[in-house]
C-alpha cells in the first residue's frame, strides 16, 4: 500500500455492479475504492480499509453523466422559458434568446455568472450528477472561471468556450433577425485552443476540454469544418445543438436539399466523438411532415451520441419519436439535464414516461435502458471506459441513494423503483474521484443555504430588469404572466378605522 493512500469500504447496500458487460444487482456486496479508483466489487473482501461507509437501506449506483447542460443560466430559464409563444411554435426558446439589437444580455445570460454557475454545480452534485458536459459561456476568461469552479467543487466537467458564427436579435418591431459573423466564430475557435493551453494540472484533474459549437443551424460550413478539424487534431470530443428546432429541419431541406442530420453527415462531421444535443427533428418525426428516411441509420452508423433531455422538451410539448426507435436502430442515446432542473433522476422518469406515451406501448423505454442512458451511454459518448460503472479500475464516482422511505416502499426491482419512484432528494452521498462531496444529504463543499440565497437575490435582480432586455420594454410580469393573479387587498373604511 502506498503511503497516504486511503482505502474506503462501502458495505451493506445494494450495489449496481458492472460485470464487464452489463450492470448487475449485488445485494449486501462490498465496494472498495483506493483514493480515486475502485479496487474491489464483490461479496468477500478480505483486505484492509481505513474507513467504512455503512450503506444499509441504500442503493449504490455509478455517478450519473449529464451529456448536455446549461449550468449557468438558471435565473433566465427557471421562471420563464416554458411559457412559450405561439409564433415560434415548437421552437419556443428562440423568443427568449434574442435581445434588442446591441443592448443587454439575453434571457439565457446571467446577471452574476459566477453565482449562477455555483448554483448550477451545487444542484448537479446535490442530485447525483458526477460528470457534466456544459454549454457556454463564451470567451476564454468565462471558460476558465467555469474550470476554476468545477475544480473548487470537485465536479467532473467537460467544457470549453462556445463557438458560433451568428447571433439573433429583435428589431424595434419585434421581428427576429439573424446576423452572421464568421470571423468572430474563427476567433472563438482560437479561444478554445487558448483555453486548452491555459488549464492548470490541478484543473485538468476535473476539467476536460470539448469543442462546443452552439447551433448546427447557425454555423458557416467553413467554421464547422475548422471545429471538426480542431476536435480531431486535439483529440477532443465535439458537441453541438442539432435538430432541436422544427424550422431548422425545414430550412435544411429547403436550402440544402438534406435533413439537418444528412447535412452534418455529408459534411463529414459525425463520428463516435460527437455528441448532438436533442436531435428531435429527424426524418420521420411526425411534426416534420417528412417521410421516414435514413437519419437514424446514419446516426447509428456514425457512432455519434444523442444527448436526450426529455423533461425540458416535454415542457414545450415536444418529444423524441421515440426513445425506443433510436435505441432499436442502434443510436447511442445518453440522458442529459439541459436547463432546469439539473436532475437526472427526474430525467430518467421523464424519459420512461414520455417514451412509453410516444409509442403508446408500456414495454418500451424500459427501466434498464433508461438507467444505462444515465451512465454507460454517457461514458461511451466521452470515450471513457472508467466512468458510468462500478467495477475494478473505474473512477470512484459513486452515488448512494436512500432507498428506505415511504416513497420507495418495498423494493422488488431496484432499477424500476429508481426510475419510477425515486426523487433527487433521496440522493444521500455523492463521491467524485474518491472525494465525498455530499454526505447525509448535506453538501460538504459549500453552503447550500448561501448558494440558494445568492440565487434568489440575483434572480430577483434579473427579473426586475427584464424590461431592459425586451425589444418593446415589457416587464417580466407582462411577458410571462404568473400562473395565478396576485392577491389584491381592498380595505374598506370600517376595517381601516378599526
Ligand atoms: Zn442546450
């Protein structure tokens, strides 16, 4: 044993153990990790240990991998995004991204980006996410801030400054306008290289750069090629939003004579190192009015991954058609938390329920397939055989879930119970890289209250200045009316004088 090495033994729980091929249930097993690496999984551990975690009544699962998240945009999206506007049906968020020309931040900007990211990271860890692919912010300094925070929190982060060649805004009559700027995109790509070079050895323990292109529909062919080449040259993954917007599908057909997926494939972009966020509007999706084509076969053959966030899409009335169809063709579907809540257990339940409703069959979107999408599929997307599984040699990214409560009840099939009965509040312990970040449902690395109070404060400020960002100066209350009207007290004269 090396000096200063710490051996930790987890006993008495139900372990979801990986046997080299698939997850298995190991009742009353022992999981041992030495520093940051799992060194034993089984029933008969004979070695020594420095500390023991008693996991009685707990389910022990691999750390969850969110393959697509917007960690630092909570204040804009949280209260607002899902209200939608009919004129951009099925592409709602475009209404909130744009700002007035040359003024203020967008609805997905942050008023205090550091505080916003801290809130997002605390949320992810609190909910059992141990690895996340984050989208945005732009710029090297903002990227390094994100890397600093991931290192401080101990969260496994894939990120780099975002690359795009376009932006959109509202003119003074509320019309959506696009502007293209390839030079800015090429400069942003240089920023990715700078970001990679500036990461310190300590940051590299937690942060892996990933080439992050904002939108497939908003990048010039030249910039897309350069981004693809950069990812290959630096051996980084490449991620982008793709086929999330209905108009994107029809624009691609009109302008290129191809579906968005067909266009990406023909451009030579798709490969096993690519993660496409959402990928909803593929050939055959009922909203496209377009026949079943080869999109899913193209995706499967390329080995690219779909980052699937059913919760946010369901809020907009949109669904993948369908989880099972993608899976059956052989597409690697990995779950993702997207904007809010940053909760993979919630995503698992959404994926199961929406997947069954979409196909109108109960025996699709099975719990084991959904569960695999929360860990193994993400690990495959990242090319990491040491993540998303509890087996010897894997990273000690481990989540203990309280499985001894009324909501869970008697457990026959732990994975079905996890998908259909559990909530993120049941996450009891989170270990990343062998370091315990959450214990007894308490964050050890930061004050949950301090982060929450700060989020409330900056969100309030953000909402109160919403009119500054709206093309016609509308307040947040006008743009996004609350679900219930505010109580109005009328005081009559008798009451007033009493
Ligand atoms: Zn996104």
